[in-house]
C-alpha cells in the first residue's frame, strides 16, 4: 500500500476512535480527563451583561421586541448612536463576590460571562480596541478579572463567552438594513481572526478561563477551518481548556449539534432554549436557557419560569447526560435581578438535599418514565440509580424497569428513609412509597443495584 494511502487509513482510524486528527492529537482518555470536571459539574451560570442593559429593552420611548442584547439590531441603531450608551454604563452596584456567591448558593459549579457580545463591546481591558469598558465608560476598569477571582475564591470555574460576529469591528459589514449576519470586508478576514486571537490571548492571560464559549458563528464567511484554527490556537495556549462547538460550524441551529455530521471543532454541543428529546451517547452537550425570555436585561420582561420548571429542567437535562447553563441578565447598575436570585436560591435548596443525584452522574439507564426522570452513577461493584419522582403516585406504588441486577437498597435521598420494594425474577420492581411526597417538585429515591448478579 502506498505511503499516502497508509497515512489516510491511519487518520481515518484515529478519527474513528475520537482522536482529533487536526493539528493536535488527543487520546480518548486524555479527552475524558480534560472534560471530567465539566461533565461532573452538570450546572452552570450564564451571564449576559453589556451596554444593552442600559436601554434595557426600550429605545426612543418604545418597547423593542426580542431579546435585550439584540436591541442594536431590533431597533436598527447606528453604531454612532449605540456608542452613546458607553458613557452611561457605570455599574456602581457591581459586586463580583455577591455574583459568585449567588451562583455557589444555587449549586452551580461554573460561570460563563459575555466578554464580547455581537455589539463588539468588550467587558475586559483589551489593547486591540478602545471599544471596551476601560476606555469607553466612566467605570474605566476591567469587569471580568474581579469576577474570575471571586469565582475561584468560591470554588467555581470561571469561563467566558466570545462572539465571532461583531457589529462594531471595521472588518465586518452589516448585511443591508439588518446586522444579522454580518458580511466580511474583502481581504479583512485575516485581520479579524488576528484581532480575535489577540483578544483571546488577553483573556487567557488576564482571567484564565476554563471554558471558551463561542457564539455568533453562523455568518457564512466563518468556516469550519477558521474554527479549527482558533480551537487549535486555544488548546495550544491552554491544553486543559474546553471549547464549545460554536467555535466552528457544528451547532446546526438551535438544536445545538448534529451527531451524524462530520467531525467539527469544539468539545460539546449547545442546544439553545431547548432540551433534546434524548441525549447522544458519547457526545457532550449543554442546554443554555433563560429564566425569563431574554438573555440581556430587559426592564419589561417579567415572564419568569417557575422554580419547579427550572429544577425539573436541570433533572431532565442531567437524566439525558447533559449540562444546564442557566442565564442571568444583570442590570446596567450591576445587579442580578431579584426574581433570578430567588429562583437560584430555590434550586440551591433542592440541590443541597438532592445534589448527589445530579453531580457526577450520567444518563438514565432507561427511557423517561411517566412519573419523572432518572440518573445513574456506575462504578465499582454496584450501580446507583436515582429516581426523580415528579408525579408522586396516589397509591404509593412506583414501577421501576429491570436494571440489570438485584436491588440491594432503596432509600429516600431527602432524609435517608428506607423504601420497601418487591423485585420480580425479571428484575422489574415496584416500590412502596409513603403517602406524601417529601418534595413537591421532585422527590429522589436512591437504588443500589448489585452489579451483574
Ligand atoms: O445571538 C445570540 C443570543 O444573543 C444569545 O447570546 C444566545 C445565547 O446562547 N446565543 C445567540 C443565539 O443563538
């Protein structure tokens, strides 16, 4: 066989075994090690913060429909008019320690904050442009570094969001009367990629993010090879960093990933405002969702999801092997809206009682049952299965499918009360639960299954 043919076969074999055959090679075990904290974390805070919080959804006295951070597009605001927002951005109530504490008390394990959204405005000190918080606002200081320090002090991973589409950078032109998607000026793509790499390098040096969360990758001038170049750049600079699939072209819309597609640069899929019907074995993914209807702050958006919905979303996502990235949109003054704080505190209370059934678990060993969801923790000589009961049975009897072994114990997580059960020869079981559900949102029963008996 010709040398070239042998090389091609080797590359195909490597790719078939999950090894990135781009500029860097990584074994499946090395990848598992790099992804391990993120997989165990299951729950993170998304923060959309920037100049758009100043108008907060209103322009020229009118409410502007759509998500708040898109106001420049939805109200068709010129760059010159949008730049007038910067002198009004002075977040005197910004308290990074309090933000980190809110995330920690909610049971979140990482924080992803916008460093630069589509408006191109940078919340960090960058030498690449004066369109940043240091040079353009009365605040005059980097906003990300203190939050990265506060997160690490609180034991959280600090991560940043970065938009490829940039409505302000001179290399990109708005498409007609809309800004979405931008077009790249002839011969300017390399200028813009170099700009991106300079800023990404500044972010790595100043606040050392553990995840780079890209967005705005959909303009057709941004290609898979461009994403691969940036992905390899980042991994070379920081081998432990994790990058989402929006660095390149793997997202395929709001579904967030395309498992049957060609390999794309990036480490996890990114469903947006939705939870996939099922997970995809072997694929890492994270559903990013808002608490109301907007990512960036809007004064008139009070359509808040209930605490029960948010807790059950977390459970549903974990039961499918995914992470939940739940958004807050702070005000221009630097406050996380109180309805967000209250909901996060409720999720934290539930996780303090039941977090064992979420953190470090993997997808359910069976299809979603009518009464709720399940997660598992495999390992050693036993399998742990957590039953999250949303709809507590009136007669107390809960059917559980065969789980590949004998149930050696059944206990309520919230208090450790033993649960009676009957298991048939087929392995299917019926639990006899108490009359009242311990938790009206989701009560958790922990089963321990003897491995393979
Ligand atoms: O256009 C953005 C939007 O403003 C927001 O940042 C979401 C969050 O994932 N991402 C893009 C839409 O897919």
